[in-house]
């Protein structure tokens, strides 16, 4: 009979202890797995979000405070200059404003209005129901709008509906007239917070909403580098055009995010995953030690019968591996469910982009989870194994009889 | 032919209250065909002497020779190999593995000794028949009576066809009638050519041995 078979039979024989260990490891392992997913999840999710836009360069102005950055001036001329660069394939701009959606049967609803020079949407909205801004159908006198799902649900709007919005001017009562928009599509806006009311329209629609007069500015510009040049060369070329610009490739944006905003999550996850691994070790080591202590007579008798120390050690190692292995496997679905619940709770934080997730599964997490558990099983078995192989046979047998 | 020979064995256990001499200058020779019973009051050193003869303990002074080899000069794994293949142990508390069936308990030391599977099956079947437990092969120890467990333990001890069977109070946990069955089993084992050394309080069992020795205060008389 192999050491594995003996370990398996032992686990089956002492079912309550085995189940206790497996459940304990599964719960602790699930937490550990979640911490490992958290350690990189936000960064992976952020990278996915940024890379999904179809543009690999972001351009912002430098003026103003970081949280209240001023728009880029002379935007039209800058667009022309950037478009002319040999390193750049395409360029687009985004304008934003706060506005109110006028409801015939209720108070106005605050919305964020976006004007996009790219009718395909700059990658800022997804999972479109209906059409995009470049649709030619419908009344051409009404600007097309793609609106966020929560807004469509709340205001009962569907493709083909019309509604009016009025742009709000910061710090004053708005004197802007309300303009009608026709809904052409309903979409998710992953860069906006969950439940946000967002209206995206063309630059022409944005101008109309602003009373037909629009300053030559842009809140953000997006560029796509040519494959032959790559984003770094394009970033350098755009940066040379004007000194008042902040130009980043997606890679740089993600790297900055990883260095700054993400550090806290990584530190928390390292501390918590180390702690949970410690708990796994304590649980398995305690249960195995108690188990060996309960079976000292049995172990001494096996040694007296000539069963080799290495077989007894291997049996205990397999026992630890079985308990931790089965518990670790159970931890995966449990961790996934727990991660979904925790992710849902964390994503309720105000202002967080809807497309951002804290817990993201990646093969590396699974590999690390398995490595941590294997190490835990081995370390947890060291003391019980030492206890079993080093016990004095004659003395133990005598004590067993006396007791 | 001598199987095991103990010469001037002394075993001292260091204790916090002072050293305790369990066996004092004991000498014993066990030859093929011997059946020796060692009696004596509790704590007189009988089990310690048995452990020394069975290579599970080492003497403080003196020497044990097993089939001509000085046990004191052997490594731990060499002593383990002797215990596995040349000595059979029967314990007062049986010490069967509770998660294995009677069959598997008997098969375990054979597998450890490298006996081929087909031969293991044949030996195990024969041993179960020998101890009259063929019908209980698939029973766990918890499903057996005390006497049945001890019979399985005897079968396990004989699994690798040892030259010497050592038994430490083999009837200590059994009632008189069951003890009598075990004693009869020992008679058969001895008659089939295995040397036996047993320590016992059971006078009836001791009476069946060819040689009876008494230990008092660690001295073998």
C-alpha cells in the first residue's frame, strides 16, 4: 500500500477531522485567492479599460489643478497639427459639459454631456443597443445621442425617442435654451460611474447644446499612433508641438496608475494574503499534530514492525497535501463567488468607473494560489512528520500500555 | 541455531528523579524452535528486555546479536529491516491500523518488504485461514472483537515469515476464554517452526512455553 493510499484512507477514516481541515483551508484559501486576484486585479482591469478605446495616446492640458484641469486651448489647430504628424494615424477630441435632461413630468435630471469628434465614440461607450452617432437615419435637424442605460431606464427612453437637454453653466443659472436630441443608441459607459446619466453626441450636437457657440477648446484628445512608429515616438512628436500639453501613451498611463493609485491595494493584498497563508499553516499544522499525537502508539507500532521512517513521513506529507489540496480546490469556486460579492460592494464607491473591477482572475493568480498552498502543506507537515519519525519506539509503546 | 543472543544487557532510563535501571545484566539466548515465556511483576523490566531483543531499543551496556550480527553496530534502517523481515511483533493493544481492513493490515508489512503482489495475496489468504478469520478479511478493526483483532495482529506478525515472534502481554486485553484461543494459536505458530519469546502475567499461557524465566527488579532469573 502506497503512502498516498494510506493518507487517503486515514483522511477517510477520520472524516470529521478531514472535513474540518478541508472546510478551514477552503475558507482561508478563498480569502487568499481573492487577495491574489486583488493584488493585480485593479491594474489589469484598468489596463483593459484604457486599451479598449481604440486610441493609444491621451493628450490633456497642463493648466489648472490636477483635479480641475483646464481644457486644451486652440484645439482645432492642434488637431490639424497632430493629424499631420507622420507618427499619428488618427486624432479625435472630447468635450464635456454638465447639463440637465428636461422631463415633461418631473424635475430635470443632471447628466454629463459628451461631444465626440469621433462618431464611433472614442471607445467611451460599449454594448450598443440601436445605432451609433454616425447614423444617417431620422430627423437631421435633431442631433443624435447615445445615452447611458440607467438614464434610458429612468427616463423611459429608447432608440427613436427624443428628449431635451439644457447645458448648465458653472456657478450661474443657465440661460442656455434647451435643445432636443434624438436617441439613436443606448450603451454602457465604462469610464463613468455606475448609474451615471450620460449623453454622448456629435461635436455639432455639442455646439448646438451650447447655443451654437463653442470655444476652441477640448477637455481631452485621443490619438492613435501608426504601427510603424509606435506610441512612444508619437508621444514624443506630439509633445514637441506644444509645451502646455500632457501627452501619455496608454502604457505610461497604466504604469503611473500602478505606481500611485494601485500601491495601497497591492500592500493590503500582500499583508492579507500572507496572513491567510499563515492561518492555513496554523490550521493544518495543528490538526496534523493533534492527529499524530492521537496516533503515537499506532506510529510506534508501525516503526516496531519495521515500516520505514520515510514511508511514515511520506504518509503524513500526503495527508497534509490531501487536506490542503482538496481545500485549495474548493477555495477556487468559493473565492470566485466571494470576489464577485466583494467586487460589487467595492464598485459602489462613488466616482469609480463602471468598467473597473477590483478582483480579476488571471492564470498567474491561480499559479500563485497553488504555490502558496503547496508551500503551506509542506511547512505545516514538517513538525508532525518530525514528531512521528523521531519518536522513541520503545518508550512510546510503554507509555501507550501504561496510559 | 541461535537467532538472537543477549549478553549482559543493562538498560538505564535517565529520569528527572534519578536514573532507573529497567534491565540489569541480563543474558538470554533464543534458538530456533525455542518457546520462552518471561514472567514477573509489573515494572520488573520484561517489556524493556523484549524491546532490546526485538531491536527497537538499544542497551545502555551489553550486546545483542541477531543471527550473528551485532545489533549495536547496525544503522537505524538496518535494524528496521531486521524487524520487518526477521521479527514479528504482537502487542498487548494490537495496534492494528484502524483505517485498513484485516486483509490490508496483514498485507502492509509484506508490501513494505517488497513481496510481489501475487505472493502477498496468497500469503494473506493463507494467514487469514491460519488464524481462522477468512470470513473477516474485509472487516475493519473496529468491526472485530478483541480476540479477532489479536489474531489479525498475530497474522500480521507472521506475514514476512519471521524467525522470531515477540509478544508483549498478548492476552493482557482479552478475557480468559479468548486468551486461551490466542495461547493455542501461539502453540501452532511454535509447532510450525517459529521461535517465540513472550512476556506475560498469564500463568496459563506461560505454562505452555518450553522455557519459563522470571524477572525481578530488572534481573532475569
